[in-house]
């Protein structure tokens, strides 16, 4: 008896270039928490989210599963 199991994997469609954008500041009004934001940006980019989703899509296709990327809530 052959059992075929497939999965539907749903991920959020991330806009990493928007997420990791630096804080807008001017000389008269400097940005707040710029150092903390820079650290967060590095952590987001170091996590390799794009590579992970690419690998996940590859594995989904290989196993007959489906990967669906959905828009972020409120966008």
C-alpha cells in the first residue's frame, strides 16, 4: 500500500528591502534608535530568510507539496 502525503506550506511574502531600510534623518532632526535599528537590520539579513524560502520551495516541489506566498496582513 502506497501512502502519498502532500502538504500546503504558506509563508508571508516579505519585503526585506523595506524591512531593512535605514531610518530617515536630517541634521535638524536626527533619527532615533539608529544603532538598534542597524543591529536589527543586520540580524534580519544574516538570518538568510530569502535563501530559506528558496530552499523550502525547492523541497516542496521535489516532494509534491505546494508553497504559497501570501501578502502581509494589512498590505
